[in-house]
C-alpha cells in the first residue's frame, strides 16, 4: 500500500512538472517527462485520466499537431459535467489554444473568457491577448498582454517575457505608427535578451516585426534588411507559416521599393506559392497577388482580388487585409469607370461600419 501511495503521489507531481515545463517551454524536459508519464499505468486512473489527456493535447499543440489534440478534446467532450474546477479550466485553456492554432480566434476568446479565478495558470492571459490581437482588438490585447507579462516576470519565465513584450510593442504601433526610434530601441533590447537565452525563434519574430514597421513608414531598404535578417534566422524547425509570412513581407518590401529585379521577385513569389500550397498555408493568396502584380495585368489581378482574395480574408476573419484590398479594389473601380461596382462596394462597407459616436 505504501508503494502504491508513493507511485500515486509521484504521478501527481510529475504531471504538475510536465504542465510547468510546457508553460516554461523547457523543450528537453517536456519530452523527458512525457516518456516518464507514459511508463506509468496509473495515468489511466479516474483521478488522472482527464488531466493526463488534456496535458497530452497541450503537448500535441506544442508540437503543432492540432488534429491529434482535437481527437482528445472530442473524446473528453461528454465528460464536462464530471470535471473538477481545475480540469474544467484546463479544458477551456487547451480548447482556446486549439482554436487559436486553427485560426478560430472568436472561439478562442469565447473559451478563454470562461476560465474563472480559481485557475492557477495565468499563462492563459497571453493566449487571450494574442487572440484579441488577431481580431485587431488592440485595447484588450494590450491589457491582457500586460497581465501575462506580470505573470511571466513573477515566475521568471524569460522566453514568455520576451513574447509578451513583443506583443505589447505591436499594440503600441497598431493603429498609428509609434515613434520608430523608440520602437527600434525596445526591439534591440529584446534582441539582446534573445541572444543571452539563444532564442533564434524570437529573434526571427523581432526582425520580422521591424521589417513590417519600416514598411509601414515606407522605409523600404530598411524593411528589406530587417526581413533578410529574419529569413537568415529560419531553420528546418521553423514553422512553414512563420517562414512564409516573412518571405511575403520581404517580397512586398522589395516590390514597393523597387529593390530587386522582376525576375528575382517572380522566382521568390513562385517559391512562396508552391510552399504555401504544399503546406495548405493561407499566405498562398499573397503570393498569387504578387505574381499577378508582376505580370502587369490589372484586370486579372483585380478579378482575383474581388473573386478570391476578399472572400478568403473575410472567411479567415482578417479584417486588416480585407480593409486594405477593399480600398485597392474601390480605387480600381473608380479609375476604370466601373462606378456601379464602386458604389456597391462603398455602400456595403458603409453599412457595415460601426458608429463609435452614436455607439451603434
């Protein structure tokens, strides 16, 4: 009995350590603890069954395998009424991460907002902040980003401190460009921290963000340089989506700044389109737009924007890109004398706008 009690308590501790390792992103420890837990048959006891499987789902999400996580979530769907408060909150947290990984940002926010104050893992504030950022709700993204930052500072989670600082800086530049020199100084500080902890993944993200900030200010040579540095930090382990976002930004900066020949840009855009297709990545739409732009066929380009790109952005909930390409399409209609189409597009846009003055 004493030996069984010891095994029981040991598994409790190991599951908690596995959860902490995932939060702290201690990669080697994450895999080691999984092996230890999977050698313990007690994990299938009623007391551990739900927690073990939820952490396993979280593990699969860490590995960017959302389908495996979804299978576990489906299996636990009917057990909701029997869960302890901790298990219920953990389920909502894992669901939120799953929804975010599959770009269902509204579902992510809805799930995470149901977590109550009894849940000890305030890491979920970071996931809530990133979801709000993804739907361009910058005030909430900043608010929850600050709460996440406080939690990661308190727990000495350096990697997640960097993530939170990056997220907060993005919010400062969200609506109107913040002072570029101050932005650059803050990113440079974070880059030095990335060097100290050898995090190429986060350094890649910082250079990518700098490339975008320079691009917004039409400082195309500096944008190109930042994107080049980001591309130089990609490895075989870099998620395809991260690489493709950076490649897309690099092509656009070079296209707008006339910094590469048409042949070079065409090759890069073709490579991006093929890679996006192979990985079923939504950035493929951008590479198609670049190729049509390089072909100098406005009719074909704007037909693609109207028929394919805009429906895609609406379906993905990408309001920023939808607004940008709607404006481009409207200006094209005006330029080509398609007044009826232009009026229809403007009418639909005005009808969907919210009046913040009258709060309608």
